[in-house]
C-alpha cells in the first residue's frame, strides 16, 4: 500500500520535532487519528508553503540515503539573556563538543563521547553523589538528547 505524501510529511515533521518517540507514527495514526490528523494538517500547510515557492513533492520510489552533513554543527541555540552568545553542539575530532560563540569567538566548553555521557547518565539515575561533581553535566545530557533527537549519533563521538 502506498502512503499519501501528506502522511509521510506529517510523520517526518513529528520525528524532526520530537525524535523517534512512542507511540510510533503507525501506532498513532491507527489508534489516535485525531492526534495524527493534527500533524497531517501541519504537513498540508508546509506542502502549501513549499508549493508557493515552486517546490512540489513527488514520490520517486525507494528512500534515498541521507547525505553526509557538510559541517560539524548539529544544533545551535541562542543563550538566554545573552544576545551576543550562541551555544552549538558539534561533532569534531571523534567527539562531540559544546561550543560557546560570543561575539565571533569560539570557546569549547566541554567535549565528550556518547559512551562517557551514558556513564554519566547512569550516575544521575543511581543518585551517585559523583554526578554532582561533574561540571556542566546538565549541558552534556541536554546535548546528548539533541544528538539523538536529530539522529546525529553517527556524526562522531559515538565510541
């Protein structure tokens, strides 16, 4: 059975926003059609906006493998109450880094592998007092969440 493009776009929009979450789209669309329909309406809106710019979506058949990212930045966020500072999560040199960019100057706040993050997350879950001594642990865990949400674990720092 061929799925409608609006359904595929809706699933992709939901996954981009939340990552791969439960209920999976197939389960949501089958069990809670009202919730799925709300996302489909957003997809219809995006499809109309793209059409206004001369872009049409056409099914070509098999999924195309994702292209290799052209830069190291996974996500960038404006730092609260600091309009001159942006914080980025990057994949560089076999690790992930949290980098603060203030007035064009970059400072690596910390670098880590996903294995290190998982060990640190285990400390938090176990209420190990050592977790309280890890500088920037909240940022590290938040960065790992974004890395997984954006499906960027394979960009580097996975070992």
